[in-house]
């Protein structure tokens, strides 16, 4: 290929073939949105056969640095597994790239607002990805309200509320719900304008429109939307002129009967640097939060991914290990699963518990928060309003025995302690008592909704 020195035509063919396969795998693993924004613009650069080093070229230093930090290890592993003669990669700005431009817009207050414009080929499109659908979103107690509200916003009938404000931590599914809503709405109203963009992109396009004296065209495009989706609104904090335009946009759209969904990493009242009028508008619709996924939801998410992953098979022990070890967010959980499956497919290695523990050691350490039996006892005592000392007492009254059984059950499920160890901590009881408690609570979870709700609440509290 042009621009690559030191390799033969055979190298070109091998590298091109490997890159095509790697790109396809990355797009599947990290999602179309992230892939199209950051990795799709990359192209192959120079290859050194002696050191087996390949350059990947990007439109700007910013893009190269971002991809290196977020996907560098994944890219390096993919190239090594591809058997294409590549042991190392370098992520660089293409020599002919001018790099990001710096635009300076002066607001009416004479305050300068500097914004770096993204290279055109790496700028994300103001659209949505039909790949994300409601039927692919796994629901649980932590996200049910947000899911139902997004469905209502995308339904055939005009929703009773707008805007919908979704908030939650990184990687919990907010963006998935935005794209799913757009897909569902477009299915029944194909001629209606649907516009998705991040808050950062909103700011960028507004600034560029001001610079080019095209603000009227920008306003007209946004106000033509029947469904407007704005992701990560916290990124316009402190941007006065952008916030003013955003406020006018949502006011006009609400008056016109359009639908609006906005996401953020915090509730409206917790957003610093956002105009109070915007916060009032956002809080005036429906606010729904997405809490971190509990153990049952994490297991359900992994079961769904296993069902469509194909070979190599992922055993139950690995699914359980992933669900208990990767708790920070759903995106990281899915990424860990994808990493195991991709490596297994590329190398032919069977996926077992030992392999998973070795491959994901760093991720597990990052997520580690050791839950102790003492924490469980205190949480259960507080939940059922009994003295913590009753967890170790010999009393058998039902008001004490049932919370004690719940605590034993959670100790078995959430700690690495053995049955005899748990028995000793609960007042020197025999391991058979612990087994009886675990089986009793498992049966009650199936037949008693209140007990099941208690267990779920306690798990969320302890894992949080």
C-alpha cells in the first residue's frame, strides 16, 4: 500500500486481510458508535518486518492518544492473535494531517470560549444506531423505570411527559436506551426527523455555525426534529452561549409537541454549572435513574450474550465469576465477556475458570471490594431492625432466626468463606446449619416475593 515502507506485496496482502478481520471484530465488540467515531478512520501505516512493528495512523494527535488509552491493549492483542507478523503497534497522527484547529468564539460578555474542532472524517454523525434495540436491553430492578419511560417516549401514542431525563453512571445503558428509542420511534414514524447527538457535538456544531454565520440553518435543523436525543448534557456545564441556545431549542421543541430525551451522569439538581432554567425544564418532565446492575441483572446480561456468542462455549462457572467480579458497570462487564470469547475464537483456547481468572486479573483487581461477613451481618440486622448481636446468639425466635438465615445465605453467596467458617462466625454453628439456611432462603425466594425483594435490596446495598 502507499505510504508503507520496508515491506513486500505479500506483507501488504497479509496485513490488509488481518486488519479487515480485526476491524470487524472490534466493531462487534465495542459497538458501532464507538468504532465509527474513533477506530474507523484509522489506516495502516509503515510496517517494519525486523521489529514486527506496525503503525496505525489517525487524523489527529488527540485521536491517536485517545485510542491508545482506551483501546491500545485490545488492538495490540488482536494483532498478535491475528498471526500477521505484528508484535507491536504504534498509534500516530498521519503525517499529512493538519491536526485539530482551535476556534475562538467571543460571547456577548467578551468571555472567550475555546473549542477544538474534530477532524471531519472522525466526527460522529448526528444520527442513531439501529443496532441498539429495546429487545436487546436486559432489565432489572435497577433500570426498569428508565426502560419503561424510554419505551413510552418512543411509542405510537404521544407521551404524557417530555422531556425524559435519564441519569446514571458510565456504562449503565443510558446511550443504549437513546438509540433504542430512536429506532423504535422511526419504525412507526419513518418520515419524522430523529436527531441524536452528544452534548459535546451540540456545542461543536453551534460554535461552528456561529463562526460560519449559519446559526439560522443550525436552529432550523434542530427545530425540525420530532425526537431529539442529547447524550451527556453535563459536558455543556459552564458554556454560557451553548446553554442559552440549548434552552431555546428545548423550549421551542416542547411547545411544538416534539419529544426530547436527555441523559447525564447525575440527577438534574446535582449538575453544577448548568443554567437553572435548563434544570427546571429537565426536571419538569420525567426523571429516571439507572442504578448499577445488581448480581441477578449482571447474570441475566451475561446469559443473553452467551446465547448468541457461539463457540467456544462459556461454562456456568465463568459466567458466575464474571458477574461477581465485574461490578463497576455493564459496559465493562460486556467488554470482559467479549474479550474472553474473542481470544478463545482467535486462538482456539477453551474458556474455563482458570483461563478467565488469568485473562481478567487486572479488571477483577480494579473491581475488587471485599465484602465481609461482618458487613453482611450488620446490614441484615439493620434491615430487619434487630440487634447485631442476635446474628451470633442461640435464640430461635422467628423474628431473629429468619434474618440470621438471610445473612448466612448472603455470606455464602457473596464471600469466599467456607461453610464451616461461616458457621463459626454465626456463633459457632455447624456447617449443616448454614446449608439448611441457604436452602431455606433459596426456596423462599421462589415462593415469597417479600423475601426475594429483601435479598435483592441487601445485595444492592452491599455491592454498592
